[in-house]
C-alpha cells in the first residue's frame, strides 16, 4: 500500500515524541535524525532530505516548541507543513483553454511506466468534467499500444484517432488535431512512444512532435515504484523536451514514497495526478496536503469525503440520518448503507483513508484481515437479502424460527444470523451517538 513503510516509521518516531511532556533540543534533534533515516530509506533524494531536515530543525528549535504545551504535536505540525511544501504546496490543475479552443496535451514516459493506461484515465477525468477529449495514438513503436489505447478509449467512452504504426508520429498528431477540429473535440491527448530507457531517438521524436503541432502541455508519466530513477527520468525529460507536470503511477504499490517526495523539489515541476491502481477509474488528483497527511498517518479525510460525495446521494444520506434520529433505521437501510460502502471501493479503501486506521496492510498485521472483513460484508448482505420485508423493516420480530429460515436461505449457520442482528443493533446505537455522521458521508465538507 502507498507509503506504508515510510508511514509506519514516521508514526513510530512521532509516537515517542508525543509521549513526552517536554522536549529538549536534543529530543528534537534525535527525532529528526530518525526522520532523516526514514526518508533516506524511502528513497527520497539525499539533497532533498538534507534540506527538509534542516528546515524542520530550524523551525522546531527556533520557535517556541520547547515551551509549547504539546511540543510533540508542534513538531509533527512542522513536519507536516514542510512535507506539504516539499510536494508543491498547492494542488496544480492542468491548464486548459476555454470553450471550443483545442488544448493539445502530449503524454510522454518510458515504456511500462503506465503511459497508455494513464492517458485513458486522464481522458475519463476530462470527459467527466464535461470536456470533449480525443485520444491520438502516436505510439508507433509498440504495435500493441495502438490497440490498447483503442480498447481503453472505448471503455472510457472517449474517441480514439489512430493511423496504425506505419506513419510518422508527427503526421499522426497533425491529422489527429485536424480530426478534433472537425469533430468538436476541445482536448487532444497524444499518446507517444516510450522506450525502455531514456534514449536519443525517443527525445528527438518528442521534440519533433512538440515543435510541429503546438503542444500546450507536456505531461510526463513516471512509475513511482522506481523511486529515485523516476526522479532522474523526470529531470532528463525536463532538460530535453521541457515538461509542464508529472503524473506518478503505481502509487498504490509504492510503500516508500521517494519519488512522490522528491520530484517537485528536484525538478520544480508539479505532480498533477497519482495512479492508484490498474482500473481506469484509479487516478486521483494530487493534493500535496492530503498526501502529507496520508504519509504522516493522519488519514486522508478530505479524499474520503470527496469520494463519498461522488458516490453517495446527499439526499439519501440526509434521509438516513433522519431515520436514525427517529430510531427508524432498519435492515433495508442497513443494506443500502452497505451498498454505499461497496461503491466507495470496499472496506479496505475506506479504512485506509480514515484517520487513526493507518493503512490496510498495517491493519492486517494488527490481526484484522481485510479480505475476511469484505467476506463478512458479503455474508451479511446475503443474510439481509434472505429476510422478508416485514423482518427487514421490523427487526424486533426476528424470533428463532424466522432466524432459522433466514439462515437456511442465506446458506449460513444461525449463529451468523445472530451475529448480523447484534451487529445491526450495535451500529444503530453507534450511529445514534454520532449525529451528523451520515451527513458527513453524504456531502458537507469539513464536518469530519
Ligand atoms: P506504457 O508502456 O507506459 O504505456 O504502460 P501501460 O499503460 O501499458 O502500463 C503498464 C502496466 O502498468 C500495465 O499493466 C498497467 O495496468 C499498469 N499500471 C498503470 N498504471 C498503474 C497504476 O497506477 N497502478 C498499478 N497498480 N498499475 C498500473
């Protein structure tokens, strides 16, 4: 999982700091030495680490941290702020022209970085924003790339312009842009060819495209799992062709985070998006502040809320909250609630983002198996589906003979049915104690 090992280490260091009533200068220095080691082990660029630790130390020791009521928290706050700065401070949007004017985006990157997949993911994002993207297959170097782009474009409902692999990429790009003009597309995304390593041919090809068709944005796709290599690749591309921003792929599998933490600081170019999985929906806008809080284990509450907002109907959530208040919450609502959890990517992904929950991998080591939890969710669903309407809306009528019938219907033991009923009662109780919870899931920002 993203940043797991770095996150674990930093959280341990901070746990020690938090535990102390007062901090001496040497406490801070010792903690920062450990932070330095953790960052180096995470494959963060050496110079970046040095500068980072220096900035934190200056602020932590210079300020009134030692006098502060909670000095440990103060240090964590400074680390958090410096980490946000390191990753670019602000969220950077891809600059697009307005209206029907065409923005040409050139995607570049090494083979295997995830360029073709990311190109289709990005097109999906633009489409969702009401734009009209056209994908153009300029990767004539890898024959399967054209096909892959076509398939992914179709999945995203985005048109793909291709001319096979026997044409010059510059000609394909030009023809693609003409095609966009006559078909009302206002974004053209050029999928270009990568190579296994940074090489002259590739750079020349990209320079040619860039100088011939008026590229507005050059976006580099790099594999975050390659750590410092990704940073070096970004530097080379920026030197040779000039890039406007970076998309980091495979962050879902990057336990160290070295690329995410160094790229902006080394190249000066912002990280625009992060690839979080193989599915075409797995692309997240890169928010430095949220990333920092993920790394520091504060949980990515904002991302969770945004995800929930996209998936859950706010009216429904409000309605559910009203029911809860009036204690009308029944098994039908419970079923719907579980459906919403599923829509949000399952328990694992939610646990990951909740503060205090740490990451799924960590939860596993603490003894809770997420797979098992997901299975439980499915079993619970099967049990509720085996209930009739009266039982779902009035759980108090569930006597042993009804429970037996439900257990048979769901293919489970009666003890499982008892477990679900108990769980339901607990949840009802918990939710009554937490007014506002459903509304938070349903839409109001900043209420977490
Ligand atoms: P290209 O050669 O750069 O065009 O790379 P592809 O788009 O073909 O991707 C290479 C592999 O990486 C494929 O198996 C993708 O499914 C996978 N991939 C791409 N982005 C991500 C990501 O964000 N997370 C994960 N886990 N896999 C990814």
